[in-house]
C-alpha cells in the first residue's frame, strides 16, 4: 500500500488558482505569494510546497500503531471533483447540476474542518476531556486510562462527522458565486472557509449564517439564506476589498495572494471598515 505522508491542508489543485502569472515560465514551477498574518513577510512558494501540507495530518492510528489513510483518500477524491467543477463550470459561469452542488458542499465542509485551527480546537477540547477522565480515575483509585489514541484520532473523526453534518445542512442554503472585477482579486488563507453571523452564534441553525470560501482569485462562494436565489453575482470593488480584510484578520498564520501587491485597505482597522460599509450603504441606498 502506498503510504502518503504529505497531506495537504490547502490542496495543490485549489492553490493553483492563486498562481502569480509572472511566474508561469516554461520549465519552471509556478508560484503563489504566501504572506504572514501581519503582512510583514512574504515569500514565493510552489502550491505543492511543504508550507501547505503536514505529515500524516489526517491519518487514523490504531492502538497497535497501524495507520489508516481512508480520510486522506476521500479528501483527494473530493478535491478532484471540485477542481473539475471550477474549471468546467465556475470559470465559465455555468449553473451546477444537483450532483455538482453536492460535490461543492462536500468541498466546503472539508475546507472548514481540515484546517490546523480546527485541529487545535478539537484537540484542545478532547485533551481537556481526557484530563478530566484521568483525574476522575485517579481520585477513585482506578487505573489511569491511556487516551493517546483517542486524542490523536480526534481531528480525523471530527472531519468525518463534520463533512456528514455540514453537507446535509448546506442543502437548505442558497449558493452564490461573487465574481470580482478585472481590477480586483480575492485572497485565500490557511483558514479559507469563514462562518459569520451578524447576530448570535455562527452555527448551522442560525438563519443569518453566512459562509464564504474563495474558490479562485476572482471567485468567492457565498452560502446563506439571506439571498433567496443561487447564481453568479458581479461584486463591487469595495466588497472584494472588505472580504480580503476579513480573510487576513481571520487567518491563523498566513494568507495567500496571486501577486506581491497588498491594497492598503486590506490592513485597515475595524473602525475604517465600519465607516466604509456605512458610506457605501448610504450611497447605494
């Protein structure tokens, strides 16, 4: 069996849509720009570089130490399906059929659950439960349980469960692709799938939940119940910039661009964007 130790957090097939056109040279590997969260450092990196994968990140491990890579294989199939949808449908602004919509939702769920930030959250919660279980055993004079396998497998199990739950719920939402003007681009990051709600917890039961995921440097998927229909929407300039500001604020360690250029507004304060959005609302209204 071929053991895959390089397991991508941001798939190469996804990152290829942020390749800097200036790096597309015969015989050379195309590159994307990777910025630190504070935007003070930037590097050109191949989409398949080690910055975007981790060793055995999704492996399930048995008590005997045997590795199972079922999840990594599933993710690979989902990535392949999504790459086809982007190339054949999204880039052409074509409607998706039911099967394609289901594949799109699978990809959204994966990109939300597979991140290092999600692994941090899940691992922290499970480790806390393990400490409580061990303390309880110690207090009652019982053998201290070995929770190492449970803790190691916590994130892969969460990804499995998250994919099932999220994809089922997303059927109830509208799906729109916001297309950036030719003069603008979307960023992506190590935490690309953002969940937000103006009121309440940003969860699936919140009717005001909005989920966004950049699909390419010019296409942003928007999933919600606030827009009643699904399709393609031309995005105004300021909304692209505002989304990039959010992407930078919400990333864990880094964000990715298709050029070395950073718009000043992407690094502005929350106050700046509060005023900006209010001004645009007044102007449009």
